[in-house]
């Protein structure tokens, strides 16, 4: 079981986990990015609602994830989707997980 650190990390956890699931739907299940657009928008809104300020590193990581989701959404909405944009979202999401999840709580950790 993955346990996010208390505070901002734990508040962001549901959206961060959702983003991971959505990325895998496109990559592994070969869904079109348009199929995840609404759910990605919801996850982005949830991330934007997380109170920031207690940890500047987490704040920066969440900001990067929010921006990368926005760029992905714009590219999907305008018909200019490129897999590299999904890759950026995945990297930003993983950066949040790497910072927020204690190593002993990670699968295989």
C-alpha cells in the first residue's frame, strides 16, 4: 500500500493517483487522450484546490504537475496532441510520488 506523507502530500494524493491511472489508460490500454480529458480536468482542479505553503518543494512539484496537465489538455483540445506531453505529465506525477511517498511505503521498498 502506498502511503503519502501527511499534510499537502496526503491532500494531493487522490488526484496524483488519478493522474497516474489516466496516464496508464492512454499508454497501456491504448485509449485516446480525448477519452481521459474530462477526468484529467477534474484531477487538475483537485490539485489546484490543495492548500499550499507548508513545503516549498511540494508546492513546486504540484505546480509543475498542474501546468503539465494544462499543456496536455490544451494540446488535446486543439488537436495537437503529442505523446511527449503525456510523458511530461507522467514525469511530473512521478516526481510528486517520489517526494511524497516514504521509500518503505513504496511497492517493493
